[in-house]
């Protein structure tokens, strides 16, 4: 069987999942997999629901608005990837003592995906800056954001790694701050699938491979991880990729096992509630599967 694995974003932030394939953990369990990235206009729960995808990288928050619209069935989130926001702010000039209030009055090219934007707003306010005093612009996809920034748009840009490291290598920016390091841990990104898939025979085999990969990525040398997943990042230099992996390790993004902690789920809900991005608190059990379930 070839597992169909799709990610909603492609970034070194998701190295535990990428290395499940790239470092041979799936292969050693006797599984093959195809890896793809969610296309513009596609919706993850639709692709899982119609059987086009087996496993999707997403976030627990992706279920909440769909639940409020009464959509069903929705995927079950069964394993954590990251417990911190994985975005960084990059500026055109080095700022040795960056303070969030420095964003006020400046232009920020921000990722307008729902969760990245909600988390960024929370981090801005959590760190004493006024969101309404920042000129926040939407230039489209991460690739379109980079193109706009390279052409001179914006004083700052909001990106996942390895894009910040790539800009530094090009002499076009400096990574100033980690969004995730400036706010509490949350259930940021996770793996999800249909209820039928998690009840099937392939699920525990995949889960075993993923658990081993996550443990390895948390402790391995960044250079070794970058070497294994280099083919997933054409056009990105090995040094930039290794630096991105090292930064995520240092931030503790991959800390912990595979279970989605209930307290981090509740903290993600708190962030969305504070931004008015959900109308009610959705029970953990309605969204997540726990290994003991």
C-alpha cells in the first residue's frame, strides 16, 4: 500500500513528518508513501473525506470553524508535530535588541493563513505592541510573499523556516525574533486522518514509524536531518536547511511524544477565542484521538 500523505504547508517545521519518509522510518516498517502539498483552493477535510488523502498535516484549529458551520465528517487529529508557532519575523536590517513595539508604524508582510495570522496577532498583543498601529499587508502565498519582499515591499516579513535562513544567506534580511518563543506553547500543528483510517490496520504501523522519526529528529544532528530531507527542499542550501532545523530544535517545537496534550489544545483555543476566531470552545474529544482511545 502507498500511503498518500499531504501537508498544508511545506517547511522544515514539519521535519518529524518529512523524515518519517526521508529518513527511512516508513520503509523499515514496510510502507511506501507519496508526499504532496495542499493546492490553492483545496480543503484538507474534503480531500480526507472523499478518500483522496490518507494522512494530512494540519492543525486542531482547522476543525473548529468547520464544526461551527455544521460540516461533517471531519478529520480526527491523532498526533502532534509542533508545540510552538514556527514563524519568524525577518527585518531588512539587523536589530540586536528587537522589541515588538518597533513594528508600530512599519509595514509587515504577514502570512494571512488563519492560524498563522491569529497566532501573530496574539504574539503582538502579548508582547505589548498595538496591532492596529502596524501596516499589515497580504501579498498571497509564502512564495508570493517572498517575491514581494525581495522586490522591496515591506519593512518586515513573517515566515516559516527555511525561508528566513535563505534570505539571510542572500543578504536580504536578518531573523529578528521567533513568534513561538514569544508566546505560550500551543497545539500548533498535527496529523489528522479519517476515523476509518485510524481504525484500519495501516494506522498503528504508520504511528510507530512517525513516533520513531519524531524522536530521532528531536535529537539528531541538524546536518544529518538536513542531508536526509534535502531532496524535499530543492533550491535551498544545505547550510540554510540545517540552520532551520537547529533553530526548531532549540525552540523545543518537537518536544514531547506524539499525543496532542490537552492543555496545549486548550491554549490554542484560548488564542483563537481572544482573537474572536471561534464562537465557542470545542471539546478535545470532538477533535482529537488519544493513544489510549
